[in-house]
């Protein structure tokens, strides 16, 4: 019985570097988009809180958007601000948003913390 050996080639270092550079560029672009979204949502959140908005549909739509950007400190701050406002209107729904945040963003942080402590 002959065992066939697979030919493995060493990855080309320049191809790897090009791929890494491209990935970094896309990550920077994503970061810029997140920052622009936060900048765009800031006046909306400020106005809803200032006016005491009770427009649940608008609040939830904005929270949905902010949840995507809560990985950045500025996005998380806006998310928390709007959650505090929404809590006065619907604590149960607000709790669901807090849980969604934790499921989306805190799992990775917890895994990283566990790795450090083991």
C-alpha cells in the first residue's frame, strides 16, 4: 500500500504581506464607516433624549443601528445614553437591547479575559 504524499508549498511571503495590507485597509475603511455612523447618529440621540421622545419605533431603530457600532467607546456611550432614556418607557425592551449588546460584543471580551486568567 502506497501512501500518497500531498505536496505542500510554503506560502509566498509577498502574497501574504499583500493580503495583510489589503485586510488592514478594509478594516480601516470599516472603522471610518463606524465613526461616520456614530457622528451621524449623535444629534439624533441627543434630540430624542433632550425632547423626551416617546417614539418607540424611532428609538428602537436607532438602538438597532447603535448596536452595530457599540464596539467603539463613542458608539457604546450613545447606546447607553439611549438605553437609559428608553428604560423609562419600556424596561423590558431595554433589557433585551442590553442582552443583545452583551451577546454581540462582550462574548469576545470574556473569552479574551478567560484566556488571560488560565
